[in-house]
């Protein structure tokens, strides 16, 4: 009976400790977000997940990007009820805010709008352009940024796993390359470490780029012993090639 009571006591203590721990972690998740600006008004919401039904203060600043000067500092309470917040289980839905800004009192220029809840920055920011020249400049920046993101997305390689291959290492020495001495590859390219690999062209065509262990190589060479799912990796020295040994590694096709 005593043993049974001790077990129940331990279980109750464990449950209390777990609940306390979960509460601490949950309390570290404040959040805030800016919605699309409504005319001259800055609109958004903020809440603390540890106090889901409590209206909390937010801080919103407006900074002149040309001078880096904070020209506006607002501390509203996010307490406006919104159906969309309630529907998305953001507390009781009373976490919206609206700040009316007299932009006519600001000089022409581009302004950055940032927000915080309990010291944690909002997950997005806003930019506002006052004046025709600033609006044209902001539009230009946004188009350049969009074009940059498009180029980066197009340039980002896509990796496809080809499965596990046997990998070995070779170098320019006569022991590895015989009388040819590794001065050039079978495609005529000069071999380079962290770049050149020897493959079976029937399995991996010349010019194919493969990623092995985070490094992108180019299939530029072949070898009498390199057959099937086997890749021979070029190294500068025989010691490095020997250190690689024979390993089974996952190989990715770089598209």
C-alpha cells in the first residue's frame, strides 16, 4: 500500500513538473503581424500565446530610411476584436490594432515600419513612400528585389538522389593514373580537387554534375576500374586519395 501511494505521488509530481515546463515554453511565443495598410492607417495584430485572452501592448516605429531617424514611436494596446483572428484561434480575437498616421506632417521620403510584441519583432515589416519621387524609388526597389528573388530561385539547384554509390579517391600520380600521370582527364579538362570525378559514362554521362557529401563535382573523367555505380573522386595528393579509401555514399544529381 505504501509503495502504491509512493508511485501515485511520483506520478502527480511528474505531471505538475511537465505542465509547468510546458507553460514556460508556451509563454515564449509572442507574435505580431502587419496587415495591408488601410489608407494612412497602420493595421495589424499582436498577442502573447501565454496569455491568449489578454490584450497586450505593441510597439510600432516609423524610421526614415534616408536618415535612419525614428520619426514615429507608437505604443497602442492590441485590443480590437477581429473575426479573422478568432477564426484562426488567435486568442479570443481581441488582438487587433489600428494606428492613424498624419503622413502630411512627414517630409517626402521612404519610411520603414516595424513592430514588436514583448520585445519580439513582428514577422513582417512595411515600407511607406511619401511623395512622387519616393514612390517611384520604392517601386523600383521592389521590382529589383523581386527580380533578384526570381533569379535566385531559378539559379538554385535541385537535387535528386541517385542512391548509394561506391566512392574512391585518385590523384595525378603514376600509381593512380599510370603513364598518363593525371595531367588531363578523358574529356580533355585539367582535373581539379573538389571538382573532378571519374565515372562510368554509361551510367553517368560526361558533364553531369553530382553532389557528394555537400560538394558539387563534374563528371570529367573515367577509369578502367570505374564501372557501374562507382565514382572516383580526384584529390591533389596520393595521401588524400588514400585517406578517402572506399566508402558507400549517397550521390545526388544536380539539375
